[in-house]
C-alpha cells in the first residue's frame, strides 16, 4: 500500500482559543499558532477559525511520486480535480468540501515499548510490585492521531472518494450506514457515517494502554465533568478500548488503545454488521448525544452550535 498513515488534520471551530486549551489539557503538545503535536507523530492537529465546527483538511502520507501519480489518475477517473505541487497533491472531497492533502512523508516508526504487565489467573507477570497504572503520575500524552470520523450527506460518494479516489481499503462495513477504511495497518483511519449534515463526529488519539485511557479521561473530567460523552468501553469493530470526550466546539475526541492491526490484507476478511451491533462489545450503552450530536440541528441550519 503506497498510502501509509494520516499525517495531520485541520479542524475549524468558532472558538479557537478555548478549544486550543482543551487539546492542551487533552495531552497534545502546543507547537505555536494553534497547532499541536503527538509524541510519535509530530505536528498532527491545527485549529483555525470557521463560523461552525468542521473538518477543514486531512493529510495522508505516501511513499513516493509514483503514489501521487496513481492517486491523481484515480481521481481523474472519478472526474475529480486535483492539483500537484512539488511533493504533494491537493484535492477536495466533493460532498463535504474537506480538503485532502496527499503528500510524500516518512513512514511512522513508533518505538517499541514493553507491554504493560497485567496479572491474570495462573499468570503472574507483575510479581511483588503494584500495577504501573496506579503508580504513574505524569500527564497522559497521545502517541499519534489514529482516525477521523466524519458524517456525510452522501455516504456512498464520500466512501468512493476515499477508496476509489485516494486508495483507502475497507476493513469493515455497516451497509448503507458506515464504512471503516484504512490507509495504514491500523484497522481504520477514516470512518464515514451517513448523516443529515456534513460534519466532524470525532478524532481518535492513541495512548499506551487502558490505564492511560482511564487516567487521561479522569484528568480531563476532574474540573470539567461536562466534557464526558461515553466510556470506558471496548468497541467490537476495531476492538479498541475507548473513552470519548467533547471539546468546547462540540467535536468528540477519543482516547484509544489496542486497536486491531491489519498487516496482511489476505488474512483479513471484512465483515458487514447490522445497525449498531458492532458499535461496542462491553461498556455503558452509547448516549443519544453520541449517536446524534446535540448540535446537528444547528449545523444543518447554519446556526452556531450551542455552548
């Protein structure tokens, strides 16, 4: 696969300063001009001002100029325009207007960390010491941007843009409702939902393990309980542990760990799930505001989202 990762995203919000503080609290490192970096992925988020919240740009990494040529040809077959400049290609998703920047970038090689030792029945991996999760005191720092979930008023067309146009592969489907697509070995990097308005549902950020999910969410909620959305739980599609929070503009952000990894396409068989069956394996049921964010009506009418 010439595509190999999400490089960055740009999110438009009406309240840049307040939202910037949220992502600083979330554990992303400010790099100036409302941009933020992860530990392993470098600068991966930028916030800009827009009248209402939206995904403005998504960046996708490729290996070489041949990959850009292939993407350009695929987009042309869909009668979609693109502009080639140096080591990148810029195009636009036709339904939402999200700008996609496909650029030559180094592959993300994450340093191997030792697995967290968890004791189990008949298996003492952590003898004579307390669990690391209860001893950690440092702030939680996301390692990389994992995936982006967007709502589309024409789910099939947006899915086709990412698969037939850019070269994403389908990992799993909820027919007529959602497509989980990957541009790396992660189970999904982009998920497209059928929705009454084009909008950004959530961004997802990788942390080390389930303890980091819990620690991160607990710290975020300590002085701001209104940030809580859904969690702790484990998804069925993708298998990852999760906890969702909400930024001041209304976008959800997810801490995740233990996502399915697809290193050999031949060994992975995409499945079709009905309705919300694959949404979660265990945990509290999703609140209505997760399935249908409270500001959707405002986004549909062009009004500012409620605070």
